[in-house]
C-alpha cells in the first residue's frame, strides 16, 4: 500500500468511527452527540444560562437554543427566567433528562480526550500540527467547527438536534 493510501485509509477510519458512534448514540438514546453534551453540561453545572452552555460546548447561542428547544419538546430539560436577573434564562434537567443520561454511552470525544491527555506533550503537539495541516490540505481550515465528534452540521439548519 502506498503511503498516500495509508493516510486516506486512516482518515476514512476516523470519519467512519465518528459516523458509527453517531448512529450508536441515535439508536441507543435517540439523541445526537451535541444533545448529550448539552444535557451533561446542564447536569454538571446545575443552574446554567444559555450563554454559559454555549461557551462550555463551543457552540453558538443560537445553535444551543435550537438544540434546547428540541430537548425541551422531548421533556429532557426545562428553562426558567432568573429570579435575580430577568434577562437571563437558566436550563435545568428533568427527571427524564437525568434518566436518559444514565443510559447514554460516553461521547466519542470524551474517549478520545482521555487517551489524548495521556500522551506526552510532544506527541500531542505533533498530532495537532498534523491534523491542522490535513485540514489545510483539504481546504477545510476556514470551516467553522466545534469540538464535537458528530457527523453532520451542528447549526440552526440541523434537523435532528
């Protein structure tokens, strides 16, 4: 196998692993990775505003609001206006939201992050540099992306968030 083929096979495996994990999440929980990450953030933070959630998961407030609309429709979360500052809206888990998180598998980026953090600093730097170069070579360096390993667009047009 030529070296370029090895690179392309490795890239395809990453894409395929992401796709398979996304399908596994959907099958086992009916949720997407961004939905699970938001539910986990709400659980971990307790009382949290939409802006705080957006910052924590590196998504826009508009995207987070759209995803929360879907989670609220499914009764996994509810939102309340702050009693201290009426401009702020806080998100909270419902019992159903807590229950679905107990069933949810660990998001792929969590598994990756744990193993990545176990690497030596030089190895982390090499991986980051290589991936940034690959993004550039694929003319993808300007594509807006969040640190969520999920197939598809994570924005306001997304239909399944």
